[in-house]
C-alpha cells in the first residue's frame, strides 16, 4: 500500500518536543512527524522553525507510522519569547491564535502592570481578542482584592474584558468556558498563575501536570515546559503554554507603539505633530489626557518604558 497517496496529509501541530512534532489531522488522528533537514522559514531566526498551532502538510513514510512535514501555511500571528540563552534568537510559543487569555495573579506569583501592558501590545498588534483572567481570587487578601478590582476597572475603561476565577473554588469557571470560542484559544502568563490548573478544570480528563509555587520566593516552577494544544469537548482548542517571564515583542517601530494602546490611538490625530512620540513634544493630546486623568498613568509609564527600552526597538529577528 502506498501511504503517500492518503488524502489526510494536512493537520495542526499540537505538540513539539525537540525534533518530533505531533500533528492532528481533521479526522482527529495523531501523527508523529519529523521535519526534513534544515527547515527554515524565511526571515525568522527562531530556535523552533515550527510551532504549536502551525498548519502543516506532511508526507507519510511508507510502511511506517511516521511522516515528514514538508510545508507550513503562512501564520496569521504568533506569540514569541526571547530565548533564554541566545539573546538574538526567539522562541515561538504558539501560532495562529484566535483568542488569548492572559492569566494574572496579584501576589502568588505577582503579575505586574508592565507585563500585562506588554502582552496587550502584542495582542493588539495582531488584532487577537484578549481576556484578562484574574485567577486565585480565593487567595486574595481584602487589600489584594481591592487592587484586583481597581485593575479590572482600569482595563474595562479601555475596553479590555476581565474575569475573576479560582481553579480551587470554581469561581468564574462557567463564565470562562463561555468565553472560550471555537478556534484556537491560548492561555498565557507567568509560571505558577494556574494556567494548567484552569485547563484541567475546563476539560476534565486531561490531567495536565501542575505544581505548587515555591514557598521560598512565591514564584512558579516552570512545570509546563512546552506548549501543548488540547481539543476541547465544547469546541475548539486550548493551548497551554509554559510560564514566561518576559515577552519578546515583534518588530515594532517606536512611532507605531502608541497605535497599539487603544486609548492613545483614539487621540493620535489631535497631537500637534503627526510624528509625536508623546514624550516632550508641545501640544500633545496624549500627555494632556494623562494630566486630565483620562489615560491611566500606569499605561502611559509602561508606554514610555517600552519605547525607551533598547531591546524593544531592535528587530528580534
Ligand atoms: N488557591 C489556588 N491555587 C491555585 C489556583 N489555580 C492554580 N492553583 C495552584 O497553583 C499552582 C500552580 O498552578 P499551575 O497550573 O501548575 O500553574 P501554571 O500557570 O500552569 O505554571 P507553569 O506551567 O509553570 O507555567 C498549583 O499548585 C495549583 O494547584 C487557584 O485558583 N487558587
Ligand atoms: Mg502549566
Ligand atoms: Zn502626542
């Protein structure tokens, strides 16, 4: 039998571990695939040429259960992080994401507004709808709950949706489920915020490994080490990703960054100079809005940090 004549030769990469990829075809069959020789994608200097979420086609090997990936469809989008050791290289966490969920915890571990705003910049640039998931609400002290509600209000004002959840008590999980649509949903956030724990409650039977955060420094232990995509009974997929410390931003130009802050974007044509960076130019509508309390100071300060951060102004690949 010539297996190369099978028509089921396309699918989505649901897992990648080193040199092997698991591809799920439209019939739900899982195929172990390799890539042939050096498979480089033009223009991307990445440690992994193919990522979870990539749509690929493959050729089955005769008399073997394995296959070789030979083409990859162009990506609609992707989320990258900088590689830990090779500063100029990037690692693609996941590709072709339809809905992103940023899992946030106020204190165990602590998520910063700077981290949230960098994530929102990336999803905004790719037009990926995003929901902020404040997890471990059961652990919040009254003060932490107050901070959480203040943050939720801050983002609500710029039209970002938030929900409050607890994988432990079940709070908010039904709501979270209704927000997960068909297509590819991705959970992202620091290590230890409960991404895998939430996914386990949403899709019983998965039994993804989770681990306590360190009691020493309240940081996660990087329990999930590679992205993995799981089909959901109620439709679509969920990608569980490893916790990240920092996002690698795609190749933004300094002058484009404010266009990815929706509350600034709305004012850009009111600045005196059309190339205004909103730093110290006169008659700047963005700075005025910060003074008037219409733009949150934290958002403006994070904007400044991004445009002043050397690393974010260089092309990462
Ligand atoms: N109290 C409480 N604990 C939670 C909640 N969600 C998760 N946890 C616990 O937090 C710890 C970390 O959860 P994980 O699901 O492993 O975290 P993760 O975000 O997947 O972490 P990485 O895989 O390292 O990126 C585990 O001990 C979970 O049981 C929650 O809502 N409340
Ligand atoms: Mg995990
Ligand atoms: Zn301006």
